[in-house]
C-alpha cells in the first residue's frame, strides 16, 4: 500500500509535468483567461480534495477492497475478475457522471468542474471536495456489491488519473479519429466542456469512449469548431478562480 501511494503520486506528477510541457510546445487552441490564477485554483482544489478524503473516510478504497475480500462479505458472493472489474468501474463512473449532470443537488457540486472557462490538464484536478468524497463512497459501494479486487482498484485509480489528465489537456494529438475509437481523446472530451448545453450534456466517458456511443450521449465535434468554441458555463462566463468562491459555489443560489 505504501508503494501504491508512491507509484500513484509519481505517475500523477510525472504526467502533470509532461502534459503541461506538451501544452506549451504543441497547443491545440489559444487559451483565454488568466492561466496562472486558473491553474493555482485547480491545484489548490486537488490538495484540499486529498485532505478531505483522508479526514472524512476511515480507509482508502484499496484497503476496503482487501477487507471485503478477507471477510468474504461481497454481496455478489464472489470476487469479480480484475479485467471485468476495471471495465465495470468505468461503466459505473460513466453513469455517475451522467447522473451528476441531471440531478440538481449533484450538479451544484459538479458545476465547480465545469465553471473553468478554459480547459487544460489542470482542469482534471478541479473538483469540489464533496464530489470527490461522494465518488469514493460510490466506489466503496461498488466494492461491497461486486467484490472488486484490490488490484482492479489500484489499476483503475492510476488509469483514471492518467486519462483524466490526458483528455483535459490542450495538446494537439495526431490521429484523433483513430485514437478516439479506443480512448477518450482531448478533442472528444473538450466537447463536454462547451458552454452549449447540448454539448455539456454529452461525452461523459473518462477512459474508454464506448459508453457514450452505446448509451447515445456521443457528440463527435463541437458546433463552433475547436478553435472558436466557448468553454465553461454561461452563468460563470468570466470563469471562477477564487478558491473560496469555488468551495462555496454549490451552496450559492446562482
Ligand atoms: Zn461533467
């Protein structure tokens, strides 16, 4: 478990630096707004999220998976094989994301992520701590229900971290049309951050791109094109970069 934390942190920091460098070298689109302020707010949120999870939850998902396996208390009655468990977790997170867009109380939390008026690799870190804690509880429920093995949790969490950093990045990726058959690409996920509501409510996938195609939420390209499309939410047109305002956003009327 100690090794797991070191591996996760190394992958996270390594990819954050790599994608930030590629955004500088081969950017996909011109970035509007104040980049240092945005990035500082997004980085602050990921630090607060990590602390909130540590304080509010008694154990990590990995330790809970070991406990469920040891005690043989999975409600399904057996452990799901690792590969199937990873795909199952990805399907669960797709529907979780979709539900967070539809149920008003959950949207209040998730709109913090969408209130960024630009999208780059730092946007992948921009989540309200309550949304992160709820996501963890959903993962705990999946572990208890389906007996998700600890190896699947470790692989999935590293994978999700890596793909989220990648698909939010502002990098010019070659062969997008082929790549997006296997993985959610930045061009595909950028549609999800459009101010146009029909586009915000599309392309919910994080890892594999198939769920959007299967469940009818796939939009191939933004109406306005990648260079001209507006990012964010119409009610937060200037983007929100104050950490305090971001933390209070779900509890405000707007
Ligand atoms: Zn979303």
